[in-house]
C-alpha cells in the first residue's frame, strides 16, 4: 500500500499503452491500437499512428484508472517512453505524460523503450537478477542488452545492422500472401512444416562477423528469391515448409548469439522481450539452449512482450525506488535514443 503508484505511457509505435503499477505489482494495462489502420499499407504509417494516439489517449488513461480502481490524484509518479520510436507518436505520449505530471504536481520520468521491455518481466517474475542479459526482438528493434543495473545502466551488446527480426517476419509473410503483422500467421503455418526443408542463410554468423550483431535482410531476400523461383517454374510453394525453415533460421541465430553473449560475459540469466518473443519456436529453442548452457531463462507472457504501458510504469517504478532524479519537465522525444 505504501509503495509508490506509477502511471506509465507508451506511444512509440502503433500501440497507445497506459499502465499502472504499484511497486512491482501490475494494477492496470490499458491498450488501444491503430494496427488495423496500417494493415493495408503493410507497415505502420507514422502520421496515422500519431493521430490515433491523440484520439485514444485520454479514454485509455480513464480505462487504466478504472481498471486499477484508483484516482488520478493517487498517482505518485509519471513515466513515459521518450524514445526510441516514431517522433510524432512519441510526442503525443510525452505531451500527455507532462500534462498529467504537471496537473498532479508529480515527478516525470522520460524512459528508454528498450529498458522498459526488460523491466516488464519484473511484474511477472519478480526482481531481475543483476547482471542479466536481455534479447529484445520486435518489429522495430532487435538488440542484445547487458543489464548490470536496470535503474542505472543498460548496455547495448549488439543490434541488427539492417531489418529487425519482426520486420523480417512481416516481409516474409507478405511474400507468402499472409496478413500483416506476419509473425502470428508464420508461427501458425510453421507448425505444419519441416524446419529443415530449406537451408536458409544465417546472417552474420561467420568467424569474422560481429559476434552479437544481427542481420535479417539477406535472409528475407533469400526467402523471397526461393519463393519467386518456385512460382516462375510453375511449381506450388510449400508454404508451411518455407515458414518453418525461415522461422528456424531466425530462432537459431537469435538464441545462439544470446547464449554466446551470456557465456562470454559470464552471465547466467537471460530475459526475452518484444513481439517476436511471442514466437513459439524462439521460446522453445531458447529454453532448450539455455537449459543446456545452465542459463536461467525468463520470458514474459506474450501480452507483456508486445508494446504496452505497464512496461513503462514498471521501469518508472524501478527508477522511483532507486531514488533516480526525475527528468526535466521539458524532456523531449528522441527517435533514436541509444
Ligand atoms: O513489440 P511489438 O508488438 O511492436 C514493436 O515494437 O515492433 O512487435 C511486433 C512484431 C511484429 O513484427 C510481429 O510480426 C511480431 O512482433 N510478432 C511475431 C509473433 N507475434 C508477433 N513474430 C514471430 N512470431 C510471433 N508469434
Ligand atoms: Zn517495443
């Protein structure tokens, strides 16, 4: 009861998320999404996302307060994603968070979206071991993070040099005639397929390649070429086998590099996050390889893996608890916040 109540705002992409967290307890996780409006464009359109955030923002705050059974005046601190993300989208969340912080006369914390993806796991599995390694894979980012201290220090070990993992899922799904976003339909189709049917390339896994960076653009192109060759030859495309083989290539590289990073840094805790962490093969392979390497694996439920406001509130709560000074009241959006 005495722990601070933190209100969190997330608007870095297409999800309008408002969360309420007390200590490490999740009280509310209200979400609105403009995904349906982007579907026909095959990707998130920034201008549409910004306008949708603006319309959804206040109703989503009200839903979160009702869900938690609290009043706005009960809030002790406000946290908001300051970046990375789409600038226009971030600005809507920042404006809302500043307005609430100012009106309630409470401290404001502008936070890093990637660190929030890590923090959300604490709502489900309790305090994170420090140091931990984190593998964050979504439509916007693919990163390996070293987390010595979630409130004070999160270091980037590696990242994608081209497409994010989720982007590769979305593009391959398009080639296979599946809807956007492509992760879930590929995951489903792959269940009926043979993951060893086609040997798709594993990007950046050569001996001279950066050990913790990722590349998915070559894989995406390889799948597209393979499918086109089949179509040109007038042969049917074995959709399930293509989906399973592609998914295997992604899961293989991600888990191999995450486990290697843990081993090299002497870290025995790995946490997954981001929308792609909902992938069934990635989860299974991560479990298998972590178990073999003696690494404790933590994976939040799919709902908490994708963008939401609770993750921002969770990180805000950590910052309050650690006594970190609040952000300046004019904290701005940083689309490429490191
Ligand atoms: O974290 P998220 O909701 O939003 C971003 O910050 O991008 O991630 C969305 C991404 C999409 O690319 C979507 O295709 C992917 O996560 N995704 C999946 C699965 N569910 C969602 N990818 C693979 N397998 C899934 N089951
Ligand atoms: Zn995200």
